[in-house]
C-alpha cells in the first residue's frame, strides 16, 4: 500500500469518526424551532403576511419523543420550555411519546412535564404505533388525560374562535396497531372552517378524499433519522416511506411531516436536527 493510499484511508477514517461522534453525541441533543404561516386553504404564505392579518391561530407541533434509552425526560423539559416560550394557542402531539424499549417509564415525571406546557385553546394528541406496544397504551392514555391533552382516536373537536369561526381538530387512530376510521372522520369535516388533522403516519394521507383536510400534521418517519445529501431519508418505517419530512400536497390535502424529537432503535441523527414546529394559521 503506497503512502498516498494510506493518507487517504487515514483521512477517510478521521472523517468517519467525526461524523459518528456528531451524529450520536451532538445532533440528537440539538433543538430547532421552525415557523410557517398557513392560509385558510392550507397553503404556505410568507411569514410577514401574518403581521398584517387581524387573526391568526398559533399551533405548535411536537412529535416522536421516544422517551427511553436515547431520549430522556431532561430533553423533554427543554422542549416544554421552548414550547411555552412560543406562547401557543394550541399544542399538538402526533404520537410516539415513549419508546417501545422503555418497559418502566417514569409516568409521573412525564405527566408533570407535559402538564407544564400551556396553550390558550387546548392541547391535543393522537396515538403513535409505539404508544400501543406492551403496557404503553394504558400509560399513554393515563399520561395524556392527567396532563390535559385531548387524546383524539377517530374523533374531532371544534374550537370556537372570534366572529363565529372555528378550527376543527381531527385525530385519526394510527394504522400499524390501531384502527383508523377514515370515512367517519371525513364526515366530521367542516367545509366552512379550517380542518386540522393529526395523523401519526404520514402515508395515511393517501387514504383521504380530495380536498378533505386543510392541513395534516404527522410524524412517525423521524425524517429517516439519518439523511444523506441529495438522497434524503436513509431508512423509514412502514407508512412513513412515501412522505418523510416537510411539506407535501397530496390530492388537495396539505401535509407536514415532522422529523420529530427523539430516536429509536439506533441513537443516530444526521442532517436531521430534532424540531418543534410552529404554524401560524390565518383564519
């Protein structure tokens, strides 16, 4: 092996080690807040337009904390502080609170942290596939109830706003372990007001009729956890493979897929910083 090849291999190994350290020890502990403005039809608009409007509803989404081996309640406290600093009108959690590997979660501490999150018009959640595993369904229901999150399982709740306007929040059950009822929810949409659907798995959006939802918020895919430049998500789960991260328009339904907060199976994140997402909805 000549000197040039040896030098190349040393540089390659150094880069690999640095990427490994970053993806395990640095990026998973980072946290960003993304902010978007959405009009009445669910389309993206420029953020500065919100400042000129008389009425907007601030919805803050968190997703996929996967509390367990790779994500602690200390991380969750950091999230709660960030969320409260945004002064949300509505907080939504799109599933996978506790990782399936966590057999003895500290439900009291998790409840206390989620309870500390404040939203003027309410807090809402749906089941994720991990929330259905082992004894976690009982834990999840208990935590959501005691922390004042409205757990929507093929249900909707209309929130009255100013001037006889409403925001209609719908929650579909997750598909891998649950029983989503798409037809029922479509019958609960309100064509005169804004329909916001919470759906853990993003690929479920393909099952909805054209123009049935103004905005669909999902998680589940973690954005792949590891993303490769020019390729995107490296590995994604069932029903999170078609739509993996960010905005999509699917048959007239506007979808946002959060890359989430925690990690599962492997403690890696690369080109995929954990996120809180703020949506200013012009009503």
